[in-house]
């Protein structure tokens, strides 16, 4: 809509200019050199002033062109300057896939699909807004073993590894978000976990279950700062309904993106 309006305004201005400009400028110069200020020339001068004004307007209209809607480092409260993520190798790991659906909600929502969708959204945000090298352990609904995930990450020599999961509880009464790092992880991994957890809780407004130490394969076997996110409970009816929505997944992705930025900006 904005673009159509802009185009329309630009066309109208260009039409006006094409009527006024060619006639007025050469004759204006001529008029000045003869220093004659008759009625015709006065009209030409007025036309010249009007066309300069219109040119000026056209300039400012062109500058009003709306942004493309991307989050940019330097916009959205992020300090300007070169991205602190430039050149970083970031590995996103959507849990489960293919024959392994992960947890399944009462209404049939599968964890593997939510994990993949959120991961792809984070991937896009990082690709479009930072100079980071971003990888997904899977970008389709296919099965890959835990060992394949960790060895891929190690082969790529990643800086950070983020495994994306949705939680489930037998009793169906648990809710909220928790983030894991390995119990032997260094402070960098715990810091990354903290920023991601903070952003996710803030953005999704779900219960904060805090940081937890875990011994999951992907955070144990990857030789980098690795964390595992559990973004809500698919076993909770309200959270399953929430996670089924694209808007929730987008907000989760924005939160993970913001968490990664905050982690690198505060190192
Ligand atoms: Zn899982």
C-alpha cells in the first residue's frame, strides 16, 4: 500500500515537472541576461520557483520510502555500528524430525514442526540482519541422529549452538520456558542461556522456569557454547494452542534473535 501511494505521488510530481521544467529554465536564463522583467518573464520565474519547490518535495517524498520491515542492527534499540555477530558461526538445531515427532500435543501439534518453524525464522533474522554465518542442522522434516547434529556442529567449528525444543510433561500441568546448559559448561554458555531465557520469557510472557543444568547429548558433545531451549509445554492445552500460531513462533524467533544479539553485545 505504501509503495503504491509513493509511486502515485512520484508520478504526479514527475508529470508536473515535465510540463514546467523544459519550457522555463532556458528562457529564464535568457530573460535574466536581457534583464527584462515583463509579464511573460515574471510568469517564467514563478514557474521556475514552483519547479524548484516541486523538485525539493519530490526529494523528500523519495526519502519517505518505508523501511523493508527487517530488524537491523542499528534499529530497534540496537546500538549502531558493525554487527558484533559478524563472522560468528551460529548453529541452530531444530530438535527431532522425520520419524521422530518429539512431543505431541492433545490437539495433534507436533514438537518437530514447531521446532523447525522457529529455527527457520531465527535463521532468516540472523541471515538478513547480521554478518553471522548461520547453519541449521536440518531445514526439512527429516530424521537426523543426535550424533549427526553434534558432529556437524563440531565440523563447522561453531561459536554457539542453540537447540530448539518444546517441552512436555506426563501430568499435563507444567507450563513455561526453561533453558539448559551442560552442567560442565563455562560461564559463556550460561550467559548465552541467560540472555535467551530472559528474552523468551519477556517476549512470550510465559512462566519463567529458569536456567537448568542438563546432560543432553547435543549440549554435552558440541565443543562450543551450547544451550537447549524448551519453549513452553505442548502438553498444556493453552500453550499448545499458542505454539500452533505463526505469530507466537515469530515472537519466539525474535526473542532468540534478540537474546543472541544481547549475548554478543555484552561480552
Ligand atoms: Zn524435544
